[in-house]
C-alpha cells in the first residue's frame, strides 16, 4: 500500500470513529453491558479477518503476554463502557464532548512519563478544553452548571483512555493484534456480566443492525488506522485525529441527536482548540518532518519553492 492511500485510510478511520457516539445514542434501549459485548464481537470479527487472510496464528496474542492483553482489555473496554453509560445518563452531546477531552488529557498524561517535560501550554490547553465543557453544561439561565453523575462517568472514561494511551508507550512491544484479542476477551466477559447484572433484552432487529454496524465500523477503523500508522504519514493523521470532538458533534447534529446551538458548537471548538494548543509540539514535529521529507524527495525548498 502506498503512502497516500494509507494516509487517506487514516482520515477515513477518523470519520468512522467520530460516528460511534451517534450510533450509541440510537440504541439506548439495549442494556449497556450487552450493547458493548455485541459491538466488541463485531469488531473482533472484522479484525480477525486479517489473521485468516495472513494465515496467522492468533494464540500468542491470547497467551504470550498476559500483561499486555489485560492492559489492552482495560483500555478498550472500560473507556467505551463509561461512554455507553454516560450516553444513557446525560444528554448525548454532553457525554460526547466530555469523552473527547481524551486527546488533550493524553498529552498531559504522556508528559508525566519518564523523559518527558510538562509544559505551560498543557495547562493553557486544559483550561480552554474544560471551559468548553462548562459552556455545554451551564444552565439555560447562565447561573450555575447542571452537573450529574453521568458527567463524571464520561470524564472517567476520557481519563482512562488517556492513561491507557500513555501507559502503552511504556510497553516494549504492543502489536495491533492485541486489540483483536482484547475485543474477543472483553466481549466474552461482558456477556457473562450481562447475564448476572442486567435484565434480558427483548431482541430488536433495528437495534441489532445498528450495533453490528457500530462494531463493524469500529473494527474497520482500527484496520485503516493500523495501516496509516505503518505505511502512511502517521504524524499528519495523528494530528488530524484531534478534529474528532468537532466531527462527532456534527454527526450528532446531523442525526438530530444534538441541538445546533452556539453553546454546543462553541464547546466543541473550545475543546478542539484546547487540544491543539496542548499538542503544539506534536503538530510542529509532524509538519517539520513532512517538510524535510518533501525537500529530500523533490529537491525543492518546501517553504519557498512551488513544485
């Protein structure tokens, strides 16, 4: 696969992931744990097709490194479960926007790792991002804020993904195939938990198809993202992923699951701005590396020359 196609696939993955909260909001009658179990098995099916095509032995990803598998199960499972519950507890647009604090929180979490430096721009980005959250949860009269347990649940989910993403950097080896194994393990555990903790679900074909669609799109997004990271311009795609707070909000508005109001759009833009400010170093590095690569390949000065 050439770089351009792989990079385009990375952008497609961002669009697919941005649609997940909308699909969650359309299946609110399905018990949360069962919902996630069904979505995970669909994601596993898509991802496991790579094992079949490549005739790859999947067993090492289940038994070879239990610590990595458990860490991946925690990251993929708990964060999404928090979002599913939050969508059912508070207005979906509020759950979505709080969830998408995770890119900004990830930058902060990574800065706490050995060899990294915490910078003042992270504080500024965090303040702007949380200002976006306050904007969307403020009361209609502007006097105070309507905080509920669901807001805390969504925030815990965002923090979970940030910690997971940062912690993954400490792992010596973390192939994407561990994600595939984690989806199957999580689906199995969640189904067992559903049997114990939740009431039976009256089968509904429309909900079932929506869950299958969500899980399949998520699995396809992981495949496209993996190819983008390995064969495309990973830095540019990574920077583009910061647009998900705004994209996911536009999906909700288009699907009539969120109002098109100045506070909603303003909140999404503030969270996006906070993330971009906190990610300044990564953005500069991405475009600097790209410029250097173009100069090397074409012999042009990319700052002044026109190809």
